[in-house]
C-alpha cells in the first residue's frame, strides 16, 4: 500500500504548529511534566495546609518552633526549584509569556526598586525584610497558580483531605465555639504561634482552589457548609465574609437555571432577614458577630485609626508616598497601604492588576455555555482579592498573585491550549431552558 502523505503543516492543530510534535509526545516531556506537577503541588500544600498543621503542632505543645514561623523557611526552600520550573516553561514555549506576566514583572521590578532605594536611605530594616519576603511569597504563589493542574486527581484528593483535616482540628480544639490554640496555654514557643488570620488564610486558599474545580453539586454544598462553619469557629471575619461572598459566585456560574438560582437566593435572603435575631441568638459568642455592629469592635476601631494615619501620610506625600512611615505591623489594612509604601504609581498599578485582567474574562466566560473551572478559579480569587483589599488586607496579599497566576494560565490556554487538541464540535449548552427552546442546539448539522 502507498503510505499516506504526511499532514501539511497547516492541517495540524493550531497549538502544535511550530512545535514539531505535541508537547506530551516529545521525549521525556511527560515525565518532566509529572515531576513539575509534583513539585508545584508539594509547594502549595506545604505553604498552606502545611502551615496550618505545623502551627497546630506548635499550639498543642507537640513540637517546638524548629522552623520559626514556618512560611519563610519553607518558601526559601522552594524558591530555587519553583523559579527553575517557571523559566523552563518559558524557555520551552515562549508563547507562555503573557501580558499578565509582563505587567506583574514590571510591578515586581518597581516594588523591588522602591524597597532597595528606601533601604539605602535608612528605612526600618524590619519593614524592608518583610517586603522582600512578601515579594518571594507573591512570586511563589504566582508560579503555582500559573502551572498547577487543579483538576488533577492527585491535587483534588490531597486538597479534600487537607480541608477535612483542617476542619477537624478547628472543631476538635475549639473552646465554647472558638478556635484559638494560644488559649490552651501549652505551646512550647507561644511567640511563634500563628494568629487566627494565618490559619484562615491557609483554609481559604485551599477551599477556593478545591471548590472552584468541584463539579458535583452535593460535594460543593458540603464544602461550602464545612468551610463556613470552620471559618466561623476560627473567628476570622474577613475570610469568613470572603467565603460567603464566593459561594454565590461559584454556584451561580455552575447553575443551569440562573433564574431559579436568583429566586432561591432572594427567598433565602428574605428568610434570613426575618429570623436573623433568632439565628444570632442560637449561635455561640464569637467575634464574627461583631460584623453586625463594628462600633463595638476593638479590631475595627484600630484599623480605622490605621487608615486615618495612612490618609494623613498620603496627604503629606501624595506622589511618592511615605515608605515605612509606621511601626512594623501597623500598616493600613486596605489598598491605601500601597499608596503609602509605593506612591501613587504603585497604588494605581495594584488597582489595575486586581481589576483589568479579569474584566474581559468575566464578559467572555461568566455567562458562556461551557463551564471552565480555570476561569472560575481566577474570577473567584479576583472577587475575593478586591473585596479584601478594599476592606482589610495589605497590598502584598498573596490572593492577588493567585488571581494573576490563574489569569495568565487562562490567557495562554484559551489562545494556545498546548496541552490538548482543539475541540472539533460545538460546545454543549449548559442551560436546560435554552436547550428546550432550541431542540437542535448543540447538535452537529446534517
């Protein structure tokens, strides 16, 4: 038989053109990809659930603080290998470098420049070290969310087990409905023990990464209920509100009947409004309940004072800001902190990074027929990031890096999708009402 001619270059899938053969078919490519995934997943779980479990051991007196506060030494251990993964991916496929990578790189260059200039000018060394470590943390999280396969069985299995383990710890060690390991009084190094914010950060990151890729409605609802209960007992107000804010975003996106979902939401909100007093009376005493009257919250009042101080610093130095013009840890707990430390340009750049990349993705994907969990991951993190930057978090929050990493990966995969052949058929419609109105929609033409 006459052998079939080799396919013309133009007949190859778009993502394989110029690559000789599919990436997964290249020698050693699949094995290398597996090793990189294991490294990326290990970094994620060591930094987030690992942080939670390490500080549980500290709080229960099981071990001393042999890794200090944990996050910095673990991040430094992963820094070299993770950066090599990023550079290797970029070298093997230059198209992987998106505009998100470029602009976040510009931001980091500017941030490092500001820190170095002020360090040379005699800025508080503790603040300088804090910012340098924050840059490292942000870079690592960005690389993770650029490349981790959150839909893989290995990630989901470990993620679900981690959430179950963290929730079990919170419920097991809570006292009168409040989880605070420092109150046990048995920590060997109490000064190194994390606050409730550190525990809640680990939980929120893991929850969002798992829940956005969970297609099973019963399992998602279970994750929502478990997460809300865990963060309530953990007394983390910002993260608790962020989780409640993310739940309708996730469920509305996956819902096939949008109108029914909205009606159900209205009914639930109405019921909660009618019986709110009875519901609050049935809950254990908890600082989260201060959300209903922040005037009695010492934490909220303190943050208000820090915001006033930041506004005064900005008024005195509106263009360049006033780097480190506060005691270590006494920064403004909102996006104004970027203006204080990085000036007007830094503040504008942070705001643009938080909003601009996700905006076209929202209009293109949120109401589209096909569900894309990668988009939902980026969108959920973006919404939570904006909420917390406006209300309570410092501008170096790693949520921003997670958002931009997911946006970068989405931008690359939507354009090139080098990991899979292109879809050859029409997208299946997700909405039953539209399918009924158009009986032949989504079916190939005769």
